[in-house]
């Protein structure tokens, strides 16, 4: 830092200080800070060394006035706030996106919008230009946020394919249907035939696709469909517990259950234990996600692993490409069956 003219607190270093230290022009420093175009490797190295030596920090506000960008990205969760703290998947995804953006020196702003008023307020904030793009998590059909942001020209990448928007919005997703197929095939291979399912919300892509995979494999195996074995949940532990209670009341001969999230599967285990059903001897239980909830369960859950690190890094990659002017894109990533003690 440089001393102030009054001899008091040191002033923060400026771009002029960096240029002087590096022995280059102010324009060269500016080009390095904005991507290094038309700068020789030697000059770029000199500027980088000068930035480290002087402790210079980019004035994002000043740069945004010039570039018209905020140099920040929003992480928008359209769920009630309590879901963010209960469901470990959101924290894993947030951490991965934060780390991926940090490599580009871009901060991530967490936005929670679980009510209509919150969604309207957050949508106004985003469309006013306070972030350059949005990573949208947990979109429901009928939720207007994705369409409103798309119509406003805001770069947007959803986690999971937004229902009803087709190719209009970029998205990154695990192959939910194929993961469900793998789990149900595994349960059938164990000799189970009365296989129940606790689905996710059927207004979300994961809820729809995982149920479809369950039904497809049962049909392929010639197992008669029984709607008494199908109940829906909302990915919360409580909904898994309630779903298992409904399944036991409707189909007491159930010998396995596929649960569309590990957190709900914890609730299923609670209900089965209360009913005196042993896992896996009486009822085998399979989850989905391979979140921290899977290994925290007792017994530990056989589950479908979603590649969270790849999902978060791909979401950031696709969003930054879209901010840079590229067209919307879709990425679907493979899942993996992880066998543990619950099956």
C-alpha cells in the first residue's frame, strides 16, 4: 500500500502502482485484468508479479461500470428456507459451484425464494442486473421463475431439466431414469417382487424420471403394476416416513422399497423400524443421491450416486459459456449403483 499525503492510513494500491512496479503501461495492466488479450506472456507475468507484490485488488464496482457486468453469479433455490438446511444435496451442490466459480475469481450469491413474494422480489433483483447469470436449483413445473428469467435474457442453467421449457433453458442433470432402472433391477435380482416406491415431487424432473424408470423395469420383468405400491413425497425425511406408513397400510406384503432420495429413505427406515420390519431381511431399501444422509442412515443405504462434483462444475462451465454469448446447452451425466447394508 502507499502512504496518504497526510501521513495517516495507507491508501490501497492502484492500477498505476501495479503498472509502475511491472514496468508496463496502465493499458497493459488493464488488458491483463480483463483476460490478457493482446498481452505478451512476459508482460502478463510481470503484471501478475506486481499485483502480488503490491497487494492490488480489483475494484469490482468500477469495473462493472465499464463492462456492464456485475462479475457475480446467483445460486437460486426455489424451495422453503428450511429445506436448504435439511437436505444435504443443496449444500453439496452449493459448495461445488462456489469452488468452480472461485477458479474464475467470481463470487456466488445464495438466493432463497420459497414463496411467491420471495420469487417476485428475487426475480426483480436478478433482472435489474445485479448478477450476470443464475444457477437454478429445484425448479417445479408451473414455477414462473425460469421462464421469466429466460424471457428477460438472463443467462440461466438449471440443475435438472425444467419441465415444460424443453431446449429453451440450459440444464445439467444426472440420468435420473437410468439410475432408477439400476436400483429396481438390483432389487429384482435379490428376489424381491413386491417393490414399493416413494417418489419425489411429480412436478419436478427428478420425481417424474425416477418414477418412470421404476415402472419401466417392472414392466420389462413382467411384474404386474400395482398402484398401491406407489406413493409420493417431497424429498424431506418426514415425507419418506409418511410414505412408508402408507405403503405398509396398503401393501403389508411389500418386500422392498425404492426411495427417490436418501433423506426420504431415512424416514422410510424409521417407519419400518417402528413397524417391526427388519432391513434388509424383511424389506430391502434403496435410496437415491449418495448424499451424506446415505452413510448416516442405519443400516447404511444402498443408493444411486449422483456425480455432484461434475454436476456443479458443468453447471458453472455451461453458465459461463452462456454469459460469454454461447447458446443454451444440455448435459446429462451417468449415475452409479452403490451397494451397502440396506439391501
